[in-house]
C-alpha cells in the first residue's frame, strides 16, 4: 500500500511539474514582450503545411495516446525540449 501511495504521489508531482512547464511556455508565448510577429506565426503554419510529416508525427502521438492525457503531454513536452535543444546547439 505504501508503494502504491508513493507511486501516486510521484505521478501527481509529475503532473504538477508538467503543468507548470506548460503554463510557463504559454505565458512566454502570450507575453506582449514575445518577439514573435504575426508574419512569423504564419510562416510557422506554412512550414508545417510544406513539411506534413511534422504534423503527421504530432497527430500520431495524439492518436496513440488519446485518453492518456498525462502521457501525451509528457511526450509532447519531451519533443519540445528536444527541438529547443537542437535549435541552440
């Protein structure tokens, strides 16, 4: 029983931590000081259109983990971090 409680506690802490990251990113993206322009956002959308495998990969994660919100969120956040890391290398 104690093991199950510790697992549930770790899962709850993981959810809380992931939500904090999502909230932080959302705040950054919607902050008036965000340097992203409307033209850049449109460019990002068109890039997704011209490189459909990107959208297909996102859709695949959505389909595979439908109903498993926390796992889906964890995978999406891992992808975001990996992409950011590759951008700054």
